[in-house]
């Protein structure tokens, strides 16, 4: 069936075409239905939306600016490049947009304990932050490998009172942490709210996280209309699970003249087998409660993802992206570690902004496209986060190449 709109969202089963759904243990089913209902009710209530607006403005610091990247534009000599500056948000990335929404929902539902999974630690930090703000105990599951590579974020979470539980199963990264968090949730369904950090997991998470992140795209729309008097010609965002991208893209999906590009991590290259490009290099399967594109071996076993940026190091992608890919509405590409690193350094030098390594993947795609486009082409890149957390990785790479 041809869809007439790309913003129609999930059907009653939580599916986007053949993707999404709710593949969960029976004990979780009532809870997930309960959450869906609580979310739908809250989002229709002016009081809840007013509360959300207030925290967005006064706690996160929204709206984030839409900034003309003048030197980068001059350097590439093509498209006019704008940054949507989510890296200026409290805690340094877009993750907090979703966490504020979910914690307000948890309070409304009378939940007294927050759990989360984290990879690079940005979602863990944002979760620990809102849990502290609302006085709720918080447990964060984090792969043992990630705990080693992201010490600063572990310290931040502990300062705000979160308990970090190291996960040693599998390779000790994000996928394993999410498995453990789901296990915790199954055993503590009554009092616990599970905050998922991206547009993955069982329905309603992909929809809920998208709707809390869609403020990125709504602001971009208004800001671009105010600055240029028209909509942008293209949008570019990096994709781990896909939440900053869904937030940036969603309000533009039904504007056919807006070209939309999602950037996955190609790691050492798509042919190397060491990458995190679930759409470009995976097949459909089921993981963490939903059906989507996943990195798998010949037997359907989930394989490990690789990316220089821990935040893109996930073997899946949000189911709505899988659907948008199949529909051909969004173009998905992949960028290597080396390309991302070059774009990272260039952004530091040209714009005086140290981007996250995740974000640098989007910037690398801009470097490929912008020079080929006319000067009146308006391009918006989602600056998903700042690079402070990536200093150890970047310094190590600089020493190795020195
Ligand atoms: C977590 C993270 C990402 C990847 O997550 P998405 O859900 O794909 O947005 C990208 N950029 C930054 C800065 C992050 O912290």
C-alpha cells in the first residue's frame, strides 16, 4: 500500500509497516500497554505540555539556536550550512529532551524508581540528571567495556547519585546493557520506570522518544522560516539508534521538497565487517522488543557493532527509520571512522565548536555534499552533542598518527 503521509506513525500493534511492534515477555505486556495509555493521555493534556515546556526552557535551555556556520560554508563553497545546536543543551547533547519527557511521565504514573541503559554514557548522564532533579533513585546498566572507556561520564552519574551496574555479558557494550535493563524491568514492573535512550525498544518507546525529540525539528522549522523565510532544502543527522535524527526529521517528513539524509557509522568500512551501519550492512530481525534492521551473521546471531564513537556503537536502528528507508523517504548513508575524525578536526578549527564524534559523522557527510550544491541550498545539520566526552579517544588517535 502506498502511504500518503510519512507522519502517520505506528499502527495499533505499534508497527511501522513490517517494523517495530512489541516483542516482549508476557509479564511486560500489561505494563507496556499501561505506558502507552499514560503517554497518550499526558500528551493530550495542556498541564503536562505546559510542564514540559517549562523544563525545556528553564532546565534544558531551549530553544537551541539555529546557527549559520559561515566559515564552514565558505570553505566548502556550496550549500549554506546551518547547525541546529543541541550540543548547547544541559548535559551536552539531545538526550535530555527525551529524559525530561520520560521523567515527567514516570512521576505522573507514580513510579518510584528509574532504570536506564547507556553506551557512551550520555543517556546515562541525562537520566541521572533528571532522576536527581525529581528525587528518584536511579540505576544505570552499563557495559563493563564502556565503563572503562567513558570514565568521566561514569563519575558524573555517580555525582548525581545514580548506581552504575557493570554488565559483563556479551562484549560488555550497549546491546548487553539494554538486555540487562529489560531483565530488571521484568522483575520490578510495579515500581520501576525504564527510560530508553533512543527510538528503539518495544512500542510505545520508538514513538514516545521521537515525540519528545521532535522539538528539534519543530524549532528548526520556525527558526529557518524566521531567518530565511522558507524551509530548508536538506537535513543531515547521525544515527546510532536514531533519536536525534528522528527528532530533526519528523516534522519535515511530509514536506516532499526537503531532502533528508541519515548517517550511520561505517567504522573501518562497510566491507571490513567492523561497522555499525544496520541499514547499509544488516538484515531485518528482532532485538530488544522490536523488528528492525540488525547486524547479523549467517545464522541470524546479532554481531558486534564497531564505531569510533561509542554512541553509534549499536547493532540496530529504530524501526521507524527502517520503514522510512523502505519507503524511500529518507536516504541513508554511512561514514567511516577516518572520515568522521577528519570532519571533527575541521569543525573545531573552522567553527570553534568541538562536536561529539557521533555528530562528526553527520559533518563528514556535509563535507561530501555541500561543495556540490548551489549557494542557495539551505542545509541543516543536527549538532547532536559536544565532544568533551571524546577527548581521550581523540587524543589517543592524535598520538597514534603523530
Ligand atoms: C547518543 C548520541 C547519539 C546517538 O543516538 P541517537 O539515538 O541516534 O541520536 C548521537 N550523538 C550524540 C552526541 C549522542 O550522545
